[in-house]
């Protein structure tokens, strides 16, 4: 019974997150964000129809699809590298001066530096293929090519992010945590804008596919948690089936190189179909 003294006395103190309305909304969230297949939840068949309907009315050329995919990859590469670089910077300062060299060795880069500040500058803007200013320039070009298929606000934040990298790359400003925080904040804003709404279009799934593939690539390069890599592979399969429900996709190889080869074959199939 609900009383004036205790207005919540008639409401259970604990909710079962696996049943009822709470669980249904959670399933919608997981499905729309690419963490669950509608076949796991038959009650979401209506959401499946929304997704299918949006795909039918969105035609993408292979050129646009490729740039959407690489926009997701480039932006995820920047985000992951910034997060890792900040953690390594702390290690270089406090415990292991050589920590940065080991990390970039996994990327095939011999990174030389004399102190923590020099590590930060050379890691982000050094003369090597992982230079984040160059990767950001590529992400900007991807976004311009796909301008029609990217949310206006997300596109605007992408341009702001590019200008931030460009301004630091062209000046002698010292890179510190404030630059990284600002860049990560803009990236989070872009991802947040893109995750809004109830309906995901094919263009959204190509961006998400690039994001997931980049995470797998980095995990395999750095030899990180195999279980987490497996989870990303599972989500890649789910996202791929949102783009091409009838595609014959199998990524269950025991070898990391074979997994990457299978993913690349999958991407080529999705882009050209």
C-alpha cells in the first residue's frame, strides 16, 4: 500500500532486469546498437522490420560504403590510440621509460624519444604511418565524401576535431593531456550523436562495422584479451547481417591472420554487393 509517509511502499525495491518492460527496452537498445541479433529475441520482430525498411530506401554506392567504413575505422583508430598513448605517457613518467617503444613496435614503428613529453609529441605527430593528424585528415575526407549520409552535427564535430589536430600539427604547441581530453571529448560527441534515434540505416551499420573491425585489428596487433576480441568478432557478424541478411559469413578461425583475412573478405563482399 502506498502511503503519504512512504509514497514508494507499493513499488518493489528490486527489479528483475531479465523480465518485463525493463528487459524489453534493454533488448531494443542492444539490438539497435549492434550487440544482439533479432533472432535472439523474437519479440523484437517489429524492430527488425524498421531496420529492413530503412535499408530498402537507402542506396549506397560501393565508393560511399567504403568511405563510411573507413570513417569508422579512422575515428576508432584515433580514439584508441589517444587513450593508449595517455596511459603509456603515465608509465613513461612513473615506471617504464621504454613503454612507448614496445607499444609502437606492435605497429611496426620504431619510435625514438628521450622523455615523456617527447614521447607524446612523436606518438601523435611523429613522422610515421600512425601519425594521428594524417589519420584525422583521412577521416575528414571520408566524412566529406559521405556528407549526405552523416548527421549534420556529427559532421560539424568531425570538422572541429580535424581543425584541432591541424592547429597543433602546424604550431610548436606542446602536446599534453588537455589536447587529448579535448580530442576524446569531440570523438565521444560524434559517437553519441550517431547513436541517437530508433532506426539504424545501412550507412550507420557501415560506420559501426569500421569501428568494430578497427578494434579487432588493434587487439590482434597488441595481443590483448582473446575473449574481448571474440566478442568484437561476434558483433561484426551481427552488424554485417544488418547490411546483408543473406550473406554467407563465417569468422571462426583459430589463427589471428586467418581471422583478419576473413574479415577483409567479408568487407569486400558487403561493399560490392
